[in-house]
């Protein structure tokens, strides 16, 4: 899996530029935007959710402690 840093190096731009494009900011030239989006498509880049949560100090994850999942009245919540 390619990282944001490797993606920026492959496109010859800064990490901030790639981040701006991924976050939908419009302060990047159209040619650069298209080049980065093409490399993202070719490499299959996906942001690392765990890294994003660590950086933001918020993971939006809920932990459940249950004794028996089959006795849980709403198992669709766990999916």
C-alpha cells in the first residue's frame, strides 16, 4: 500500500499539496490536480483510517464488551 509521502514523491509535489487535493481544497492548479488524481487511480491509494484517527486524536470508533453475541438483542449494530 502506497503512503501519502510516497504518493507526493511520485508526483514531485509536497505532502501538503496531495493533502489539499484529497481534502477538496481549491488552491492547487488543475494540471497538478489531474496528475495527482491519475497517480491515485493507478496506485489504488486509500487514506489510512487509523493514521488519520491518531493524527486527529479522534477515531470515531465504538468498543463493545459483550458476554455472548448470540444473546445480544441487536446483532445488526455490530456489523
